[in-house]
C-alpha cells in the first residue's frame, strides 16, 4: 500500500536532481561540516553526515510539537519536529511561501512529513554550529506513516554504517577526517532504539 511518506519520497526524487535522504534527528544534529560540490554559484550545498553520506535535502517525519511566527516585514516560521531519537529544527519563510503557508495552517501537535534543505549556522562566532532545515514542503500525516518512516530510516542508517565500515560509502574518507571522535556504530544502537519505540 502506498503511503504519503513513500509518495513524497518518490515525487521528491523524480522532480529534483538531489534525492532527499532519510536521517534521524540524533545523527543530523551531529553534522558540523558543510560544503559546495563545484565552483559554480548554483552548485549544490551539502552537509556531511557522520555515517559518511552527503545531504543536500532531507526527508523527515515526526511530531510537530511547536511553531512560532517571527518577524513582520520578513515574516517566517520556526518549528520543532521530534522523532524517536531527538529534535529537528525547521524554518519556512517568504523564499518558500507555499511551505510557509502549509506550516502556518498546521495545529500542534501533529505528525508531519517534511522535505527540506539542511544548513549549518552559528548564533555567534564562539558558539558551536547548529543545523536547521529550510522547509520545501510539509504535510500532516498519520502515525502509520511516521512508523514506516522510522522503519525506512533505520534501514538506511544501518546501510550507511555498513558502507562506512567497509569503506564503500561515497564520502567515508571525508567523514573520518571531519568526525574523528564520532563512532558511527553509535547510530546503530540509536536505530534499534528507535525501532523499539514503534509497533508495525
């Protein structure tokens, strides 16, 4: 049976050059390295996951627990989406008016599926980098869709860990350089813990 989460993933992959990666909040929040792939002004920007995969776009599903409208002339919304492993920070503004309108209409709490672009930012020079997802689309989904996303994301996470261990991942060498203190095996336990919280 097709689900909204699966349909969004299919639509997302077919219309955009860069696929949206499924990743848990606990791994995404560990990202500290961002880079452009190419010298051109329009070259895509990626964040590098500690498990050795680059992400230009992500596909997440979780509970929208809060949202906040900010700004007047340059209005935008910030929100928090929680999965079984932690919290994603999302934002939508006038550069994506449709996404902003979608987010504005959703009442919290609600299960949501989000496709967006992750990017690193710092509150100031002394602070550690944080990661936020700029929303391209956000839709209310049901618990079954959230649970299927957890199942798929756990599978993708374990695949990345295996590729990292065998050195077959696309950016494994770069990940080892950028995250020398992070053992990707940590995310295996997180994936299994996430699976233990759902009932398929």
